């Protein structure tokens, strides 16, 4: 495991993003929706860094990946989505890789007609995108490595690591 982004870098960037978002949404009804499970660590830190009133909800998106990094079918569960009528929604995910997860989830939430809808991610793999939009807010742009930690998993392991690390092909094998 190699460290790509350490705990201190994450903390200070998340605090700054929180300030940016507080400015953006000041005086507007905000609902922050996290995508389980990858966004849960970011959500916990980010919502405490956004010093304007807001509501919080979680949804689930699971793409059935094989052993490594090939995306499969995406299943989205909106059962626990709070009422977003008239609210400005910020959708938060761990990583924007191909962008297809964000695209699918944004489309489904968009159908519920929030007042506005934007996206924020911890990591943005700029070389891997396969969609024609980009996240509205991000913490870090990263190269096309498979990363774990701070919510991100490999086969549901490593989410608890306080830093972002990457696994090399030999480790993945
Ligand atoms: P996308 O649909 O290709 O953008 O992939 C987004 C989802 O794939 C994320 O929510 C992650 O769960 C997962 N994912 C993509 N890249 C990585 C990675 O490098 N490490 C861990 N999970 C990843
Ligand atoms: Mg995920």
C-alpha cells in the first residue's frame, strides 16, 4: 500500500470545500445526499465543515464489480431519500471514475425535481471519464490508479483507512 493523499491533506481540503459550499448555499435550503457506502467517511467530515443549516440523507448505489475494477450493472436504491421538494440538492460520492454512477444517480434524483442539483466528489480520476459532464465540486484530481481508504474499498475492505492509498497490480492480484 502506497500513500497517495495523507490524512492532513484530506482534512484541510475537506475543511476548505466545506467553506466553499457554505458560501454557495448560504440562505438556500440545502440537502446533502451521500452515496453509500463509499461516501460515508467524507460525508461525516464534510457536513461538519459546512456551517450553514442543511439536511442530510443517504442513498445506495452498488455496481457489481468483478474481482478488480471493471464496472458491472448499477443498482440504485432511493428508499431512504428524504423529501427533496423545493430543496437544493448536493449529491456526494467518493470518486468520479468513468462518471457513470454519478450520471445515473443524478438522472434519478433529477426526476424528483429538486430546486437545484449539483455533485461533489472526494476524488476525480480525470483520465477515466466516459461521460460528457464533470463534477461541480471535488477535493482532489488523481491519476488512473485504483485507490482505497477514507471510504473507498477494495472488495469492501480498507474503507476505514484515514488516508488514500493505492494498490499496485501485484497487490491487487
Ligand atoms: P464510476 O461509475 O466509474 O464513476 O465509478 C464510481 C464508483 O466506482 C465509485 O462510487 C466507487 O465505488 C467505485 N470506484 C471507482 N474507482 C475506484 C477506485 O479506484 N477505488 C475504489 N472504488 C472505486
Ligand atoms: Mg461506491
